[in-house]
C-alpha cells in the first residue's frame, strides 16, 4: 500500500531541515595550492563548480571532489582543501579580496583551474543540536550519483553565474539557491536505504537528551513546527507523531483534537 505524503517520514521531518547557508569564500585556484580550514562550532561546506580538488582530514585520509560535487562537514571538523594534482613546487600564495559581500580567493600568478564555493551551514537553532547529532562527520554528494543530478547541476550553475556577475542581489540569489541545494542534499541523504532503517519512535525525553536541552524546550519547538497553540503535552505529541512519524491525522474540532 502506497504511503501518503503526510505519512512519509522525510516529508514530516521537513521542518527540521530548515537551514541557512552563509556563503563566505568564492575560490578560483590554479597550480599547486592548499587552503586549511580550522574546526568551528558550525557545519562547513564546499561546492565544487569547476575542476577538481582534494579534501584532507587529519588521520582520516582524503576525499577527491570534482565539478558538481558537494561536501558537508556537519560538525565543523578541521580539514584542508588542496589541489588535486601537485606540481612539485611549494603551494602558491592565496590572495584574498574583501571588496564584496563574499571573499574572493585566488592563487597568484596562475590561471584558475578549480572553482569552489565555501561557507557555513546553520540549522534552525531550536532543532540544531538534535538533528546535527544524527549526521555523520562528513556527507558527500557526487555529481554522478542519484536521479536528481540535473537539478543539482542547474542550481550550482545558477550559484556560479550569480557569483561571477556583478548584478544587484546576486549574493542573495546565490544564498537562497544554496539553501535549496542543501535541503535537497539532506533529503537525498535521509532517503538512502542505509540511513532509513527501523528505529524506535523518539519520545520527548529522548529528543531532549539528544539535543542537551529540556523537555519543555522540545515541546515549545514542536508546537511552533506543527502550528499548535495549545500547551497540552498529549495534543502536541499527537500532532508531532502525525506530522513527523506518519501516525493517524489529528484535526481540531470545537476546541479539542480528535483522530479521524
């Protein structure tokens, strides 16, 4: 039996995927180069819009990225982004231009071969601790994988076009496009069969423990997500289980919630 959209967990979890990307660097690198990134208390990302690069993580090996690939470090771990091929010389100096809303980084004295959009991804504060705690240290989407490759590619081309141009509002459009890109990426990740395995239904207590916060805070958050005005815990739980876990629908009638 086919499930309805409301009974589909990723669809119910959509409110928890609200993200706000901050585009910080537009990198155009050539030759041999290295760009270290310190650990921070936020998710870091890299979107490769041209060429190739390698991500090195201390003690964890490296990952090669190509045009169209997206890498997300949900826990902000330290890493190094470097050229895919070394030319046997010392890494070239990286020049930084602060004249626009997003930093422009280039390698001196060489034509760019690789272009990367780098930044920070922030989750809605009320759900950040809980959702991020469920993600691995690294999430990678390769451009050659999945049935939605063309959609990702079009969005990335749009981001690159806005950043390359100088039209008013370009950064705003690129940021909004990146927001859609990451929601789609996280949705693809959550829909992976290896990720969507049976698990116990979460409770207010387990959510609070995972988020390192109180049950009252969790209930307040879920009230806002579900649009429920009441403070009755049973009503909030019923609404949560329907919208997120796919339980029977809950409707409001004459001041009380009833199932149908």
